[in-house]
C-alpha cells in the first residue's frame, strides 16, 4: 500500500513540474538575441510599433525648428556598431521623392544642432503612416566605399 503523504506530495509537484517544463520548452529567455533586437541592430520597428512619447516630442521639436510638418515621430539610437540609426514616422504616404535630399538635410541639421554626432555616417529609415518603409538611406562608409 502506498504512503498517503507521498501521494499527496506528488499531486502538488506534478503541476509545478509541468509549468517549469513548459517555460523551458517555450524558449523564454531574459537574453536578447541579435535577431530580435531590431533597434540595436539598426532594424526597423514593426508596423504595429507605437511611438514612445520621447519620439513624438523629438518630432515636435524638429517641426518647431522648421522641419517638415508631416513628421510625427523621430527616433535616434546607436546600433551595436555605434552607428547612429534614425527612424522617422511621417504622414506622407508616398515618401519625399525629389524632396528627399532637402528632407535629409533639414533632419540631419536639426539633429546635429541637438548634439547628435553623424560624422561616421548614419542609417535613416522613413516610415509612412501605415508603417511601410518609404526610404532607407545608409551613409556609413562600410556601405558607401
């Protein structure tokens, strides 16, 4: 005959064991893989990515300094290699076309005026209102020999 206290302990242990096994098998980790860290890797935000308040605030400062009125989000980070990565969200649906050079100039002038160092080049990605990439511009020396 089985010991009743041993059987009772087994009933409590099994659910805990199954929960731990599920977590381990799901691949959960506190480590960020290079593939999933798109901002640090210079990648693009997902279409559903919401703007942080700081991204909206920086865009408002850009507009008030004479920047393009349709820019509603602006983010600046450095990727793992230390290259500045600029992400812009705009209300324009088809991009800047022939105005792109002027847009780039006003944007980089504003950012350098706020202390951002772009001397080693930068990667600029412009997203439309639906999240689509309208422009991807890489000025780093490794991509522009």
